[in-house]
C-alpha cells in the first residue's frame, strides 16, 4: 500500500468524519452517511476506459468530476437544502484532486 492510497482513502473516509464531528455535532451520523453516499459520484468512472487507472487524474476527466460539475457543487453550498450534499461532493473532489499531485 502506498502513501497515495492512504491519503486518498483517508480523505474519503476519515477527513469527512472529522468535518461532521466538528461542524455537525448534533446529527453527525446522518451527515457522515450523506458524505459517504456522495461517493456515488464515482459512477461516472464506469464510462471510462479503463474503468480504473491508478495514475489517472479524475478531475476534468470524468463528467461528474469536471470543472463545470465542481462549479455546480460549489453553488450548492449556498442553499440549505443542498448544502450537506454539496459539501460532501466537494470533499470527494478534494480527495480525488490529491491523486493529481501525489
């Protein structure tokens, strides 16, 4: 297992847990489950060939990881009904962005 693996999956699972415990104390379990559910954004990997490439930067390669999609996720943070989902999607994008550097 590499440093890239631990950083990537730590940002997918551990970092959102800290965010929920710090900012959403009263209903952290629900928010954490929503954050984990936002990983469904990775379904767009299924249309790529190959589906998984450990050396590929997902940002702006997959449709739901595009700059336009990221813009929509950012805008979603300004509206209460979509805020938690949008934050989860942005945390997911942050985790995937690390793959572009490490």
